[in-house]
């Protein structure tokens, strides 16, 4: 009788501890996070040209200037072998692992968070370009899958060993027309799914917890977004965040963006983030941060140091557009901390 009583007490105690642990884990993953991010992958190239960034007459690291303006996240793209003859940066290798490690260190030292964007190509990957890396061209599909996963693991392991592991990871860039063409294009959708699963498996080999994003270039295209996402889900591709690009010349009106994001937030359990934009800075942020019932919301402006509606001039001096961001940060970022 005494043993039975002790066993009952032990069972109750164990249940209490287990519930406490589960509650602690839940509290860690359910803290709301508002993201004001910037993709500044061009920064090392600009600095190599001798450009010095400044704000209000004071020269500083561009990363620190962005932090002062309220940004809390930096996004970096990484290519497989950009130094290849057909690569993004022949011989120089910008956006390779070496450059990414150096930038990750700077981001970490600045106290900002870090999104890593795998392009799985030697050059630009987007809806019009998803070219297979030169070193992978002659591989059989089983061998290609292994290389795809191996590349993911090697990059993330190097970042982990440097203690600058990403806070979020994209498996592919603007992948709604496929990846690693022609093997993973939309005419080979089963192979596309297999490759995405290998990328996810590579991430999970290194980290079980980091959020994984699937990135579409369908900011205002709801039907295309849902068709692609439904395919991923039906084929059991695991991911945590839906990322969307929004450029009005390709993706419709601001109303189209709002309607799409609202619908995606309502119908999918994943978080929803605008991971690329440049125009309509106030409006895009207002739409992205107004998404209801999500733990993670936010935006990443694409290459604001020197591209399209940039917030710095060609000589590195900040312009008036940069001063929109303290206001956006005050409204959407600071209240969440």
C-alpha cells in the first residue's frame, strides 16, 4: 500500500515537471517577433569598391547605421560557387561561404539577427533563373540530391562552428517556378519536391529548431501562391514560414498584396513574411505588420544600400528615405520588446 502511494506521488510529481517543461518550451517558441529586416548581401562588394557609408555626416559601418534606424534582422544570400566562370562573381567569389562567414560575424557582433538565403546556384536564382551549379550538372539525380543536402549541411556547420548560426533559413530563393533547372523545374515537380526535402533535411541535420522559410515571388498572386503551397503541403515538405516577394511591376497592387497575405495567414498555419520589397515602404510594412493571428510578422527590404528605391546614395551617404524606418520601428518593432 505504501509503495503504491509513493508510486502515485512520483507519477504526479513527474507529470508536474513534464507540464512545466512543455510550458517553458512553448513559451520560448510563442514569443511574438516582429521583423524589420534588410538584405544587404551587396555590402562587401560595395566596400571593396571603396564606398564608405555615412548618416548625417557621420561615417559608420552600414550594419550599425541600419541598427540605429530600427532594423533588427539582416538577410544574406549564398551561392554554391559564385567564383565559377559562369558564376555571380567570377574569381572574386562574393556571396560564397567565406564572405558569408565574415558577414555573419559582423551581424552577430552588431547584435542583430540573421536570415540565410540559399540560392542553390552559382548565380542568381529567381523565377526566371534557377540554373544548376556547374559542378552538379552531370550528376545523376540520386547523386544530386546528396550534393544538395551536403552543401546545405556544410554551410550551416561552418556557421555553427563560428557561433554565428542563422536565426532563420530559406531553402531556395523565389522557388515557385522550381529550383536547380532543368532537373527541378515545374516539368519535374516530383524532383523539385525531393530536392526541397533534401534541403530541409540538411537544415534539420544541423538544427532541429531553426525556422525554415519557403520563398515565393507571388506577393499579389493568391491563386498561384495557394496552388504552390498546397503542393508542398500535400507532398509533406516541412516548413515554418511563407516568404513572399513584392515588386509592384510583377506582383500587382498593394490591395493584391494585402488580400494575398491576409488569405495566406488565414488558411495556413505557417508564419507570413514579406521577404523582399523596395517600393511603397510605409504601405508594405503597414500591410505586413497588420497580419492577424501570427506570431511572426515583418519585412526585409531588398538591397537598400544601392538598388532601386535605395536609402543610400551612390557615394554611401544616407538619403531621406532612411528616416522612414525609425518611425516604422517605433510603431511595430519597439512595442514587441
